[in-house]
C-alpha cells in the first residue's frame, strides 16, 4: 500500500517541481520556489495530474485509497518538506 502512495506522490510532484523551478528561475529566488512548492504549486500539480492522468484515479480507488486521501497525503508531505528546507536555509 505504501508503494501506491509513493507512486502517486512521485507522479504528482513531477509537475510541482517543474512549476516551482519555473517560479524560482523567473523570480531568481530559491525561497520563492520553495513557497511555490509548498503552496499553490501543489494545486497546479493536482490539476495537471487530473488533466493528463485522470483515469488512473480508478486504479487507486480499486486499491482502496480515495482521491482525497492521496491529495491530503501529498499536500502534507510537500508542506513539511518546504517548511523544513526553509528552516534549514534561514
């Protein structure tokens, strides 16, 4: 079951990393990229994943994992990573 969470996390986070790297490059600030990664980048990655891979949610649902639980877990991990990284670099 943990493998499915990791698979979903990786698939969604790829979009978030691209969006956050773009924001970081345009603003020339690493902290802005981290803030994007932990906030609205998550929403953008959910929208991109839903657009490109919407049918895969049935795979997770058949395994007994709801879309809401997947999204909440991913959001929690990304926010935690962002906060820890910002605290380390400050």
